[in-house]
C-alpha cells in the first residue's frame, strides 16, 4: 500500500484527524513474518530474540477536522512508532509446561483456546467463561464481541473497561435525559461560549487540541476549572481568563449542591424552561435547602463568596456550558455528582438550547461507541436493554436465533473480576483491549483473581502486564492496519482506515472471533469484513436509542458529518434535546441527590487523600505509550506530587524515594514537590505498572448505580524510605518489559 489514508488517532476520544502516508520500505527492512517477542518478563520466556528497532512504516500529519483543526498532541504525533516497535508481538504465544510463553501457530493457539473453553463450559456452565472488552475497540469489534459472548460462548459474563471510565456519566445522562451521548452538541459549539465550567477534567494534558475550543470563554474571562490540583487546564484561567476553584478532594457533590442552592435562593433559575421541559423541581429544591454557601465552604474549602459569584456567572446569560470529566465521576457517588451537574445545567436552562449545554467528556478512543453496541453486561446493540423482550426479539431476528438463546444480564466489571476463580464465578477469561492489572481498582486482588483462573486469553499488540499473565496471547492488528468505525466524544461516527499491511503474524480481532466461533460450532454468522459487520450492526441498532441504521461506510467516506441517533432516512442528530428529551414524555428529570457521609473514608491524622490522574505523555494503562521512546523519556516513572508544606511536615525532599501505602498495597515512587496540589492530597498518575501501579491503592467499592469504582479519592500514608531501601527500588520501574 502506498496511498495516504485519512484516519484518526489511535488514542483518546477526541479522535484527532490524521493522514497516514506509507513509507516505502526496502525489502530487506521488512520484518520477518514471525515478529519479536519482548524482552523476558517474569514468569515468561522470550521464544525469539527481540527485533531491532525499525523506522515507522507511515508518516503522520494532522488533518483539518472540526475537533482538532489539524492539531495533534505528542501521543498522536508519535503513534506510528508502535507499528514496528521491537516489542510488538508477531505470533501467538502459549504457556508451556515449563511456565513460559512459547510461540505457536494460529491453528494451535485457537484450537487450544476453543478446546479449553468447551471443557470449562461443559464442566462449570456457560457463565464460567467471561469476556472483558475495551473502550478502544472499533464499533465493529465491540459489536461482534458482544455477539460472540452471547451466542458463541452463551455467557452473560461480559463487561468492559468503560465501566471504569464513563459509567457514572452514562448512568446520570440516562437518568436525566433518557439517553447517553457524551456531548449532545458538536464540539465547535463551545467556540462561541462566554462561560465554560469544567468539572474534574484536565483537557490541556489529556486532549490538548481541545483547548482551542476554550478560547472564546477565556477571552470573555469565563473559563472556570474545578479541580483539587492546579493542572495545566487550571492554569488556562490565569491572567483574567477565568477562575480556578480548588475544592478538597471528594467534595464535588457538596460544591454542586451549593451552586444549586445559590441558583435557587437568588432566583437565577430559568423558570419557564424548568416548568416546560423538566419534572422534579420541588423535590430538588427541598433537597438543597441546607446547602447554604457557608456550609459548603466548611466542607469543600471553597469560599462562600466564590460560590455565589460562580453561580451568578453561570446564570449571567447565553453561552454557558457545563462539562464534567472523570475527576468528578470516578467515585462511589459519581452518578449522583454527575446528576448534580446536570441538575445545575437544567435549572439554568442550558441543555438543548443553541449556544449552551451540558456534556461529559468521554476519555477512551471509542468510549462512546464502545458503550452502545453490546459490550456492557446489561445491554444489546443500539443501547438496548438486555432485559427488554422487544429488544431481545429484535436483536435475535438480526442474529437469526431464538430470543431465548440470548443470555440475560451479567455482572459489571468489578463484580466480574471479583468472581475470578471463585466458586460459581468465572474460570476462563478472554480480554480484549484492556490491561486489567494496571487499570483496575485494587489491582493486587485482580492479579490474584487472574492467577486463580483455569484459562486467561489476552488479545494485544504487546506483552502488557496482563498479557504476561496469560495462558494464551493472541497478537492483533493496530489502528493503521485495519478498517472500521469509531464514535468520538461528540457522538460523531468516523472512519478508521487501513494505511499499511499488518505484519504476517498478527490477526484482526474480527477474524479471531469468527475462527473461535467456528471452532465452538456456533451456527450464527460471524463476518470478518468490517463493512459487512457494520451493516449488521446497523440492523441490530435500528430502532434503538443509539440508532445507526441510516449510516453507511460510503457516506462516512464522502466526509459527511454523522452524529447518532441516525435512523434510516434521517439526517442524523448533531444537536440533541432541541425540542424534547429522550424520556417518553419528552421531559428531563431533575433528580434530588444527597451527600452520603459514609460514601468514602476521610483521612485521619498523618494521612492524605490520594488523587489519581493522567499525564500528557501517556494514555490509560501506558501499555502503548510507555513503549514510545520519546514519551517514555519524558515521563519514565510515576512521581508522587506533594505540596512543599506537606513534604516538610513529613521530612521529604524533592526526589526522595517514597512509599505511598494503605491497607490494600504500597507503591514505590519518587517525590515531586509542587504547589499545584493541595496540602491535604498526594497525586499519582495511573499509567504505570508493577510496584508503581497507583491502582494498588484504589478501592474496588463501587457506585451503587453505575458500578464505577472509587478511583479518585483514597486514603494513604506517605513515608520517606531510608536511602538504602530507596536504592533497592527497581531501576526504571516505569519501563515496560
Ligand atoms: S488529543 Fe487524543 S486523539 Fe488527539 S492526538 Fe492526542 S491522544 Fe490523539
């Protein structure tokens, strides 16, 4: 292939547009069909020596597009490095009797997986087999994975890592609006805003081209960033461009209840809007009566005057947007916190009004599409409920099966992982697009669960920390080597296009699922062509909430701006809620929510609140970005950010070796002193594995509605390690094998 291909970045949900131009490779430089196995990892043995580094086979250029306007961040610019990375897997690996992983042919690996799955299923029942998907999978893969689980495996035990990412915002959106589309308006609408309230999102680091859309609000002095850290995004408010509000970690809900209180008390409510477009106001009003600003100040640390000024600014006229991110959502009360943000927006009359709105910023590349087509344990394609008889009948017709064949609801991600290897739990797990032992909460418990399994199968490009534990590793294609569709943070459906031929030893997951389905003697059809899978997805989604039936590859290839819902014969829906919300009566729900004092433990004497988050250079578990030299060089290890006053109290200097610990585990990192963090908190990035995995410390307690774990606020102690202990720390702990 030599023609440039217009595609999108492999990483986050901004899905920046890029053009991939193949670089002609001299014949001698073309890798052997069986590519390298990475350097040995504990518990494994490399079957072949590592390949020498090869130049990327494509060049990358940013492409003009409404979301990124030609810009890319350094993750996007360097993404081609991974296509010929020396540690890329190039053949299936099967764990041998010696405990090491050895190369195998595809037939050997797939025959083995199918035989083991059959045996486990017949001995323990279909629900003894679990599937764990990912928000980075294309729509076609996510759809086929859900179908594979229900029909080829017959299991209800499927869920995905979007449970860690978007589930609270999704639950809040469904509850209030009757639909879950992260941004119910095109991103460009933000350009005309005069006030933007960003709650718990650090877009300047996670999706830098996004900040171009904040310029209007900055110019109007109306960018407001709520974050316990003074992040790069918070600094965008400097010089009169807005306001940084720095509440105590875990108090976002109280802050929002206080804002709602002020809006009601000062008669800032859009009464006509509330009367005609919502239900539930009286109950909401009563629920916030006691959250007067001075009380909120005592809980959050945010001055009452600031709260009042902020409420007035938000209500000051047209052009106000409220956007939430994981910082306020990844909590045991994340659904209620996102709900409070929506309540605030509804009281101000923002959703559905041109030039204003509420939205949540999806994180993973296909975090939106990945939560629409059947990877969730309670869901069928088109965002249909798996318990709905009409939904089951519709999807069964498309699949050519009896509705009774489709299993009922399974269990959400954390519960699924807690069941691994337990009596009555999952005994075989297939993992697609997830690095569980870095990204899951309480990862030590997840590791133990994976070790209890009878069979762990991981599809990945690299020997990630999770793949290194697998019985079978199946190497798969990367984004530049495959066709498909993604749905970005706006609900815009876009095309991923193949620019280069994949290495001979890797396979597309559509092919893998089809081959396994055949070996499992499943009679349902499993197509391997992405366009034909999308055609089936269209039919399966037809009439559902996320209706893709009017979308096809041809219109995407012609550059149409395509936003779901897009029923057959329609023109799609760039802006939702203009006339009605998605509940049957067309009205939005104002839902009264309350602070649960017992929701999370508070730090005691000598303890700090651990805040976790992302860095500019890395993406999610770092399984990919830690393998890009430029990104790894910039951020080679996790550092614990501490306020100098806190460090002084604990006898810690910049660069000291630390142990950050609680009853779940301990992390060994170096100290980084900064006034960007509150004195009552410590920050750790979550991109690193092994002894630097921040999720060793996070709780697997979950939100009762969304099943989102508590990632953001956990109680820890920080201890300076004696020099001899610090020296024994793994060198380059952040560097992947
Ligand atoms: S902002 Fe996101 S989509 Fe854009 S280049 Fe960076 S990682 Fe890729």
